[in-house]
């Protein structure tokens, strides 16, 4: 167990940013601030990804464990996280992850900026959503626009976990690609913990596509598929 104040203290740089000695290249820790939420009191640890020029944040709850830390890599979703869109399950996944981490007593949500629409950006996602409303699925819509099906890069998430002293995780995710990415970047995944959100009329087609074409683990859709 690592005391969070010690881990997040870092070493001051003349520029005002803080960085752990020997942290992976590409990501610099900039600030650590208390973040009280309706779920519990987190520490918001802000980072700058020099490779992409993006600002990132990790929400840390409780003391950091080097091994077996409960972790959620959450891709930015303005429509779901902020506006409560039911087109996807992103908003409920984020709130459920925060609740589960608080119940666990410790954990981390790495909130990944630049992942909007699986990495195609907000406008690209809105264009894809328009095509989905006209009958295409989420994969077909991206391809019709000449955009990648999934352009997300999880390198920065692994670098943030390394910086925080985490070496292995229990990953809150239904997406096998997140597990593969962490392994590729040196973070061991002890277990993948499903984060299953009940579907609704507005997102059932989207979720079925994620299961059938993107290999997401969504066994709870069986009952819906069989009854439809």
C-alpha cells in the first residue's frame, strides 16, 4: 500500500509542473487537487500528454496499491457523460465505476481525453450518430465517413498508471482491446471485471453491434436478444 500524498507529491520542476523520477516519456504530472464528488472524495491528478498535446486526468480514491488496483479506463464521451445521452451506456458506466471504486475503498478512473467517438472526435461522432439514425450501425457509420472504426490509443493511460506506481490492475471494462493495450504497455491485468449496464430502447442496437462486431463482453444482452 502506498500513501497517496507521498505518491502524488512528486518532484517540483522549475516550470511549475511535477514529475516522478523516471516517469515514462510523454506524460507529465502537472497538478494534484482534491475533488469532492457525490460519490466520494477523490484526488484529481492532472497530466499533460506531450506527444498529443492533450490534458488528461486520473481520479484517485483511497491509497494506491501497486498490485491489483481497481481501475477504469474511461473514454471521454461528452454526449453520454455530460448530457446524459441514452444512445450509449458511457454515462452510467462512468457513474457505476466511481461507485464501485468508492465501495472498494480504493481505485482509479483514468478519464481519457481525445477518445470522443472512439477517437474520431465530437463532430465525427455526431456525423456517425446521424448515419446510425438512418439505419447504419456504429461500425458501418464510421466506415461510410471514411473514419477508423476505433482510433483510440491507451498508451497515455498506461503511462499514468506507471507514474502513480500501479503495476497490475483489475480492469473495469467489457472491452478486450483495453486489456490488450495495457499488457502491451507493461501493465499487468489480473482480472477483467465486467461493467454491465441494462440496455434501453435507444442503445440496444448500438450495444449489439459492440458485442457482435467489436468483441465486447456483454452477456446480459442475451435475454434482450431472445425476447425481441
